[in-house]
């Protein structure tokens, strides 16, 4: 799993950071998302999926790895 952020769509709502601060942060400059762990460990996959669902601007998505 890979977390993908579209910075041009990010509204800086911070729902991703509230979901998992180990995966996400916000830019001090403009509040947009910073993905701290683009390839999260399995223990954080559920949080990554939840952050994608909660993102009000649709700026986050997941790229699932082919097996």
C-alpha cells in the first residue's frame, strides 16, 4: 500500500493528522498534508484507509501494490 496525496486538492482540514499522526502532518506554511510514511507498515493500513475516507477534499488516495 502506498499513500498518495494531491497537494493541489488539499484544503488543510487536518482529518488525516487526527486519524494517524505517525502517517500524516500538515505544512506550517499552508496547512496542506505532508505524508510522513508513504509506504506504511501493515499495522497502519486501517488508519490510512480511514484517512482517505475522511478527507473532505478527496486529496488522499491509496495505491495498492500488485502481488
